C-alpha cells in the first residue's frame, strides 16, 4: 500500500512539474534593448530573422518589447514600430514587462546606472560594454550576485569569438599561464596593410576610416586603450584577478614606421598589437604594445580586421580562438547567444547562477602587477647613426655594460651623407636595463635620432 501511495504521489508530482514546465516554456522571454546603433540593429535583425530557430532552441519565443534610443526612427521592416521605441533608458529598465535588459549604449553613463537599476529590478543583463566592465565590473558583478541574476558579456571581447565562455567553462578545469590577444581589429587591419604595402601609418589609417574600419576619432583603438579594456576582462577570467585599465601598460601603434615593420619581416617576425597577460608567482604581467611575433606562429597569420586569442594552459597546452572581432553581425551573434543562455535559465527558474566571471565575485583577488621596467623579453633595436668607423662598437659596449647581449645585427649599406640605420636583436634582457642603456646611447654624438625599440615575444 505504501508503495502504491508513493507511486501515485510521484506520478502526481511529475505531472504537475510537466504542466508547470509546459506553462513556463509557452510564454515569451521579454527583452528590452538599450541603444540601437550598429550592433543593436544587428541584434534586432537576428532576433527577427532567426525567431523560429531561437524559439525551437529555447522552447519559447524571444520577444523584443521595448527599445530605448534617443534618435531611433521607426523601421517597420525590422519590427521597430513607434509603439516600442522610447527615449529614456532608465524608463525602460524600470518596466515590469521586461525580463532581460540588453545594454548597447556604450560609455560609462547612463549605461552603468541603467545596468545597476536593471539588476535591482530583478532583470538579467547582457552587455557588450568592455570599457564599463573594465572600470566598474566589480560593482556590477557584485550587484548581480546579490540578486542572483546573470550578466552576459560575451560580445565585450573578441566580437563573435566565444572566448568568454571558453575561459569560464571549457578551460575551467585547467590553470591558465598566459594570454596573448589580437583584440582590436582596427589596429590589426592597419598593421596588415603597413606590412603588405609598406605604407605609412597615417595613410593606412585614412584608408581604414574610408572603409568604416576606424572611427573618425580613432584614439581609443590606435593608442591601445580598447585592447587594454579587453585585457582587464581576460585577466579576471583567466586568473581570477581584478584589474583596472590604469594598471595595464599601454602603448599604441601610431609611432610605428614602415622600415621597422620591414626589418621585422627580414628578421623573421611580424608586428602585431598584442594584449599580453601572464601569471608569475602570484604577480601579473598585463601590457598592451606593438610586439614582434615569429612569422611561423599562428598569431602572425591573423590578418585584416580579424581577432585571435592565444592561451597557454597548464594541462591543455596552447590553443587559439579566431574570428571576426567586430562588425554588426559577428558582435550581434555573441549578444544573442547570451540572451539565449540567460533565457534558458529564466524559463527553468534556475535562480542561482554560476559566476559570469568563472569565480565567485567574493573570491576575486587583487594581485601585484609587474611594472613594465621589470619584464624580461627580447628586443628589436634601431639606431640612426653616423656612417663612420667604431659606431657599432660604441653602441655594443654600452649595451654590454647594462647586461644586454646582442643576438644579431643588420647594418645597412653606407650612405654618402647623413645617418644609416643599425638594426639589432637582443637576447632576453630586463627592460629597466634596456631603458638605461638607450638613454646613454642617445647621448652619443654619433647617434642622430632617438633609438627605437620593439618588444619580441618568441616563445609563445
């Protein structure tokens, strides 16, 4: 009798669970979009074009309920009617008929206030705002943990390249040792053109702007700040360390000259703007700068506006993740993937969510960041020197006194007048020693211009 009662009770509970599941999966998941610029329009297109596919994958429809944008005009062909367009993002996040807020405003405000208000109102969040997460991510993720809500941010690094999920989930069982990222498509496009066509930076930048690959004001990209924001996010995912952009040594590509890129190729290297992070006995290296990588390495083959993130893991070894790192549809695809993942959780009423960063926010730690002067690597050096006997010996002598050994030298043909370039590649040296040596060399009367140096990462 007890067995029959148990069986009957179990059948009743199972039936009720199925009924609740059916009821849950039949209602739409409601989305509010903040900002309908390039990426926002791509999200609207994907939600509309793939509506049936997404509903099949989810078991329920995704419904765009409202769009907050100060200048958006109705576009009926995309379903953007006047009835769903509002102007105030804070008004949108306060509404009761929205489950997931998608923030694509960019910048720190009103994006930060809107996200925090959305979380406080019980709404999950999806964002592509790498600058905001780099500066204020800790506060946002703590608010999400407090309310047991999700923050999806796959599109913030690498566009459509699924590097956030990879570090948080696929590589979660491993210890990461280093991350090398080509994470700014604008810079990679410019460096590719400079390398292949021998053109000056300013000329290629104008070309990139004409093609829509560079902003009218490209400072954030070409000075390396965009890559630094992304590196802060990657450091947290890879090492569980909180990092602010001001802690990342950042150098852009504006001072690069075609002759150095050509010399790099002659030495067997390509020049890339790399975002580099390494863990070294509890300390973190975090730096963004032009870097020479061996032409035989996978990173050197990444051209144009493509992104790639190369990871060194303790158990897995090396792996690389490659794809379009910007653009309307690649970035929108990452945003919609986050929407789908969060919608699944909402429909199954799974309130307790794993940390979006792969670590509970309370376990994230601060770590000492190694000053750039303390890093050790190889270097490419170029000196514009008088074409006379003994110059090479003077330069080499100063380098030697500062414990910098020379691996190879390229000395160009004699010139009738003026200076000639002397190219050197060093063995591994401490940057502090190199900087002191270069200051001394620059004071030589035979050196006619400030020395140029580019860091080399050969053992990726």
